[in-house]
C-alpha cells in the first residue's frame, strides 16, 4: 500500500485508523485478535468482536455528545477494555488521550484539563478516586466510565457509568441508528488528530504531542517495511499503553497486520506470562532487558562449577560469533558449528525458560541500552535490536534490520525518513511521521519543528554505513570548569554495563572533575552481600556498607580504564534510596529525571566537591 494514496474501502480512507481497522476486520473476522488471562485461563477476543465492541463504545459516546475532534482520556493498566475504548474513540473522529496509571492525582487532573477531555475511561476504584478528588475542577467532563467495578457495587454518582452500561447503551444506539458509527468513521481524514500523547515530562510539565491519523498509519507501515510483521505473530502487551512504544505494537501495527496481542494479567506477572505465551516479537525498555540479564547471571552464580563452565564457554563462543556478525563479517564454518552446539546444549533451554524461544526479533527502545546487555542477548541467539525515536516522530526514526545490527548504533533511518546532523551535532528528522505540534503550545511547537525538520534534542553522528549513533541529549552535555565538553550518556552506559549498577547520573557541569550518583542493582548487590556475609538490615544500610562502597569503586575503576583522564569518574556516591516515579525521580518508562535527581540529592553532590 502506497502511504501517499488515499485509497478508500466503502468510503473510508485506508490511511486513517478506522480505514485500516475496518479493512483488517473484514480480512480476519473470527480469527483471534487479542487474549486476556482471567482466573487462570486465557480468553480469546476475535476481530469481529473487537470491532463490534469498539462500535458500541463509539455509538454510545456520540449519542452522549462526542463531537469530531473532541478529546477522551483513558487511565488504567493494559487490557482489552483500554484498546477497545481507544479504537472506539478514534473511529468516532475523536482524539484518544492516554494517562499513565501510575500518575498522581495532580498529574491526571492536568492532562484532563489541558486536553479538555469530554469523557474519561478509568480502570478501577483506585483510578476513580483520583477523579473524585478533582471532579469540581474539570467542568467540561460529561461522563466517567469504569471497566473494573470491584469494590464499587454500592457506589452511585450521576457522572459515573460502568463499561458494561456503556456497551449496552451503544448496542441500543447501533440498533436504532446503524449508520451512526460508520458515518462518523468515514468523515475521518489523514490530517485529523488521532491521539494526544503526553510526554513523560523529564523537563517540566508534560506536553501533549499531536499525532494525526496520517502519522500513525504511516509509521505502522514503515516499521514493517524495516522488519517484516506477519499476521501469525504474537506480542505481549505490558508497557504503558499511553506511551508511543506500546501503542505502536498493541494498537497501530496490530490493526495493520492482524497478529495477536496478549495482555499481561498484572504488571508484576510479566515474566510468568512471557513464559506462557512465548511471543514471536518482543519489545521492552532497557530496564526490562537489564533485569533479565541480571537474573540470568544471578542464576548462573548459584550453579555448580560444571554448569558454570559449560555456560561461560558457550557464551564465549556466542560473543565471538556476535562480534563478527555485528561487524558485518562472515562467520567461519567451524565457529557456526560450535555456536549451533552451544545453542542446542545451553541457549535453547535458557530461552525456553524465559519465554524467548519463539522470538524472531526483539526491540529495545525509549532509552539507551548498555552495549554489554545488547551483546549478551545477541550472543545467546536472541535477536535484540535497538531502535531510536521520540513521540514527536510517531515513535521510530531509525531501526536496525534483522541480520544487520551494529553495536553502538541505533540503525539506519526507516524507509521514507531523512536524518541530518546540525552544526551543533543535533539530530534533525524529516518524515511523514513528524507530529503536528504540541497541543495548545505554539511556542514549543515552533521550537521543535522548523521548515519541516523535527529538532530531536539528541546529539549524534552518522557513520559510513548510514547508521546513526546517539552520543547524548543536547541539554545534558557537560562543560567542565576547564572548558571540556563531556557526553555523560556515554559514560553512564559504560557504568550501567556492570551487573551491580542499575543506573548512574554523571555530574560535572562547570565543576573541576566528574563525579557520579550510583543506583545499585538491588538483586545482584543483595546476592553479593549474602555471599560475602555482609550484615545489613535496610536498603540504606546495604548501600552504605564499606564492602559495597568498595565493590562499586572497583566497577568504576574498570570503566575509568576505558576513558580519557578528563572523562574519568573521580568520586561517587551510592544513592541511599530507590528512585520512584511517585517521587518524580523517574519517568513511567524508568528513565531517570536528571534535573529532579540533581535537586533531590544536592547535598550528596556537593559533598563530593568539598
């Protein structure tokens, strides 16, 4: 399908969400579209059922006053109701606005008010309580719809209705006015807004990125042109649905190619559900891949000497092979044979245990991943690929092709995407995926898109093969007191390669030397403490133990050996607490909010320079 063509099926344009959705439903009908686990059993929902329920949602909302272009917000964990509501909203010509389930009440109120939402879908009593605290402050809201009513049987409020009641109303409206939903869907044009995606706000209040139907349908096609997507594929949905990364796979690419989306039971059952489903396409933020990596190494540290010897011998073979492949060099037949033996004896069983055995490809995105973690998974036969993009570019700018991955880079641009490097090193992007600007924020929009080019805020270089390498965030570049420019992300990624370091923030702007705040990997450090019989009672005790300080110093020394003198970390402090989204220290995708951490631990930072 040529993305520029406005191909129509029964009056609906194929480069709009309703057009793509209706086309896929007509193709796959009673085939399974999604699955949800309840009471220990997986339940199937067909494409026809998906479309019917989305139609009921849309019909009900239209009958209650939803106009084309209105905003509707959704808050809750990943489940069929979330995406059914999402599709009903978009096919009604309205704009779907996802809200992070972990957001505190003021943040939820901000999004509802800023987007001027007319309807609000909430998951459960916990999310409804947030609305009850600010209900007087959102006069434009017409109705609140709850899909999980546990604990709310006796609750009554004229503003609130259940998801079941909404579907019942939609069913009646559809019976009386069968053309209502389809007619509204036919009015949707590629330039109309599809979704508002609020950035997670690492640099101030979140901004609503406006993505059009043309943006998201183009991106769904461009992703598959890079690495083929098949109707027989399966994915596991567990990242926040209001983030563009998950929305692409659980909604936009899903309705384009017709594979199966499996929803996790709960956010804390991801590893169990992964093992049950064994998806064919995997995707996660770096923190998830790092957790799997740590878990494997912890398990191996407890194994017998024989199992350890076999595993690390196999890993050595895998790493040698991966290094050649990632440098686009031929793998000698003897090495391929050794790898096949290692795979059969070690890696195959390991992948089965994790639920990675059917992975054709796996993606890491939303933040930089440690090269060592990427190398590890490639070495054991998991085709983990790093992609790069931002919400403002509809999610993906560059992505490596299967079989052509290069360590230290995030791949070449997607088909139809141009990238260039500005004089100051900033990455500029031009593609049909570039957003329409920020909602009600012309100043920020004008600063972000100039002459059709998206100013990414990231700094990078393009190598001779056309692969992009990200060096840092432009605003994060450190200028030392001696006038040296330092890219902290490069150093932080090296530090995060240690199994004992979960995250790091490099400090040094206008300072005489570089220092770092270290967040330990709790699982691995606790294991180390137990093995060494180090006494501790609290997390703070653990981080301050002299033996742990010595352990971290040793890891920093290893990194310093690979850095120039000016880049070396002279001093460090281990944070005495875990970082939480609720405290404003990390984003919902677990990226550290550098500014917040710098402010929260100012005394700790100052102590390194006294």
